[in-house]
C-alpha cells in the first residue's frame, strides 16, 4: 500500500482541517485528539509521508526516527504528564486498530489508565 495523501492527518498538515496544536517544528506536529480517550490525549506525527511505524522506521533516517522519539518524550514533559506518568501507543495496521494511515503516536495521560489491552 502506498501513502494516501487524502488521509485526515495529511489534510491537517496541509492546513485544510483545523487542529489544536500543542507542539510544532520542521519535522513534527503534535495536536489534541478529537475523540480523547483520557484527560490528556495528544497525537504526535512526523511531517514526512509515512504510513505506519513500520514504514517510518524503514523509510526515514535513524536521525529522523531518533529525533521523533525524543520529541514524543519532550512533548510529554511539555504537557506536564511525565511526573505522574503516561502511555504512548502506536496502533499499527489492521489488527493494531490503526484508523488513520499516517504514522502517529498517541500520548495518553491524566488519570490512571486501565489494562494495556482491552479483552475481547
Ligand atoms: P488510530 O486508531 O489510527 O491509531 O488513531 C487515530 C486517531 O485520530 C483517533 O484517536 C481519532 O480520534 C483521531 N482523529 C481522527 N480524525 C481526527 C481529526 O480530524 N482531528 C483530530 N485531532 N483527531 C482525529
């Protein structure tokens, strides 16, 4: 499957759809999830066209991948959730429950989160 430029996060990156940005630089955009599953629910996406974690880590340089993950942790600190803790999730592909085919990491925080994987 090739990258689909009409996906919702590509539209957000192009400014075609508004978003509640919490962090932005040349490589990364972080914004609040429209359907928050926790008091703090932020999505972090690379600006490059990558479908999934697999695509990103194979297609981007080690430097870009490294900086991305450093920024995920930096954004969590900026959100002030590092003290009490948080969860990062990268749903990948069909069984992973990925809905938007532009690589993203969820940062969820603000309450004690439940079991890692819902049963059923
Ligand atoms: P996935 O299931 O692909 O890991 O997660 C996609 C996430 O994107 C979901 O949590 C969903 O609520 C969020 N989302 C979908 N459309 C939009 C949108 O237009 N704006 C924002 N901010 N989040 C969105």
